[in-house]
C-alpha cells in the first residue's frame, strides 16, 4: 500500500517540545495514549466537564454506568426500580472495595452527594444532578432516592456522579490532584498527575467488573492534532483521539494503523444575546457605537442561521467529519425530533429578513469562541464570520484558550453575567436522557431550581418551560419524550440557539489496539482493548 508522509515540520515540532521522544510502553501490557486536552482537575467533583468526566470513569464508578451508546447499565448499583412515583430504590453491589481497601456501602453514596454538590470554587457544579433529591440509607446495600415530584431520570442523574470513599468527604480538590484522596472503585488506580505533562494509571487487580487489559497507562496531553498523529506514526504513542481532518486520509492509508469513526452527539452551536440589558460592547453600528442586541428579533436570528452554509463547513473545513445540524441530537439518538431539519443556506432570504427587521444596512459584530477545544473550532468560527459578513453583518472573530473562554462565556460580564453577544460553543449529552440539554440551555434561568445553568443568552418561553417541566415530572417515559420533542421544536424554530453541526468523532491506534466507540466523542481508556 502506498504511504504518504506527514509534513516533516510536524516531527520537528514534536521533537522540539519533547513530544517526539515520548517514553513508549514499558511492556506489551502497557499503553500510551495521547489526548487532545487534559482535565482541569483529578477531583471527580470539581468541574462537570467532558474531559474531567471521562477521566473520572477510569478511577471511579457511579451507581449507574453508561455503555458507549448511553444505554444505562449496572454500576455500583446492581439494580434499581421505582417503588412509588417519587422514590427509586437502588440495590448496591456487594463485596466492592475502594482502592484503599475500604468497603463500599450506601453511606459512601450519601457522603458523595453531599460533597459533589458543594465543591468550593467549582466552575461547573454537579449540583444540578443532586438538587431536589433526598438520599436515605435503608441498609448497607440499599439506598432510596426521593424527589419532590415524580422524576423518571433519577438513574440517569446517578450515572453522572463518581462515588468516593466517605472518609474523604472533606478532602480538598488538591488532595485529589495529588492522589492523597483519589481512591475510587474503578478499573484503574490513580498513580500521578503532572499538569501539562502526564497522567499515569495502573490496573486495579481487585476491580469488581471486567478486568482491563493494560498493566499501566501513560496519558499525554498533545493539543495539536498533527503532532498527535506524528506521535502515533513514530510509535511514541499507541492511541490518539480527535484525528485532525487533514491528517485522516494519511492515517487511513497507512499499514500498521487503524482509524475508528462514529457520528457523535457533540453539537457545535452559536448563541445570540436575546435580552435588552445589558448593552454589550461586541455589537455596534457601523460607526462603532454600541447598540442593543439585534438578536432580540427572531428575524435576525433566522438570518444568521440562513447565512451559515453548514454543508460547506462540513465539506471544506471539516473534510467531511461533521453532519449539518438543526437540533441538539443527531438522528437516531435520544431526544431527536423528526420535525426539524438543518436550515438550508439561503443568503438572499437572510438579507431580506435583516431588512424586514430594520437592519438593512447591517451592523458590526464580534463573535467569540474557544481555540483548540473542538475540531477546527477557530476555522469554523472564521468561516461563519465570513458568511455573516456577506449578508451585511460585518463580523470579526476573537478566540482564546478554552479555560478563559468558558469562564467569560459563563460569567465574565457585569454581575457575573455571560459576557458575549455572539459565541460559538459545543455540547455533548453526557446524561443519556433527552431533557438534559433542554433543562440546561433552553429553560428560563432559575438557579435555585437547577434550571438554565447553561442559558447564556437569556432565552425564555413559558410554554417551553412548562413542556420541559411536565416531561421531567412524568414517570410515563413516552409521554415525557413527546413533551421534550415539542419543546425542542418550539425552541429551535425560535432560534434559542443556532445549531451548526454534529462532529464525527475519530480515534486512531497502532495495529493490535482496538477501540469500542459509539455516540460519545470522549475517550474512555477502559474501552481500549488489544485487537483480537
């Protein structure tokens, strides 16, 4: 088979940064993995962030686990069932021990929930999965969880919280980062973390579930996609995630390598500021004078959507590794509405809508986004800016590291309000239940009730709110799903946010290494297996 060669500069870059000479596996039973980003903490409750959560699943278990397509499967709870409209009973798995030898019991669950909802300085709390629930110990291996109203998704919520040994309920985030408190019940034990350099895990030979295949795992954060590919080709790593689209043909054509792909539920979307106050500095008239957000008018929001050529982004920016989107879920996944299609590219109609809304002369806009968090995120944002400029919205782009962006996106404005007028971000439904994106991003922001923590633009529709709440309070799953689809239909037609595309997730590995993949674009180390 003919093999193409990567730009030699990639290898020089890797060598110059030390990545070209990564330590390879110590033995055939060791694995070296390159990730696109590293967690912000080893504390499993510090931040509800995809990379943190996927890493936590290696060291810790939840009561309920998810398979690669987000079907719920037994975890530390061997079974669960509703015993009345407001109460779920969980039967816990016997004979499970933490990595420090402590026995797992229902008391550990109660202590975990108390801690997970109250971690100091958490940028994104797990409290949203815990609020409104009461945890009662029946006996050492029986737990009841009660809610104020009927709630069908308690098992899904319990798949989001990593269980810790109750002896460490008062441990600090730094205690988990150093390993002093990092004792879970998961398939790997935590060995060490040197931020920016390496995470090391070792197999837990006493794990209650299916044993993993690797004695030791070395995880390296390599932010640049081409450098990750170069490290794999050079044999410095065994497995990489998020193959850069430009590198994919090269890896697919090489002997000795395997590529894994699947349409993920990772959505990229644009938020547009919808309220009167405050007037933000990122939208102005053509003379640079700040103006009230034009996006309060649905016609302007629709114009933005029609201006975006999603298929061109998929073909030219993503090299085919995305699917145009018109809603949170791709077809075939939870929460998908057959009533919605991605908006077709129609710049002429977009200009007409701007004129109808009183913006025939357009305006100036600065769009914000993260750099390096999502595949080609900066290039996508720049492409969208060009498309908006063609319809009269003179758009510039400002990107920044993801850690800076998400902080400003959430509470960088006056009074800890969201800072930006227009921003591009991403979302993947980690909960495995259809109400999650609606509750987080679409429902009117009501912090005390756990609604709208990710509502960055002020969207509010009482009808949509009621549908979301009705669906979440019905033990009739089918009825609830209908309510969620109705809410989705209304919110997307009102452009509560503007969907762009669902990413096609990619991974690559050396021969002899396989990966079980599905709807989630995260990397789960315990799903990496020797190839049979």
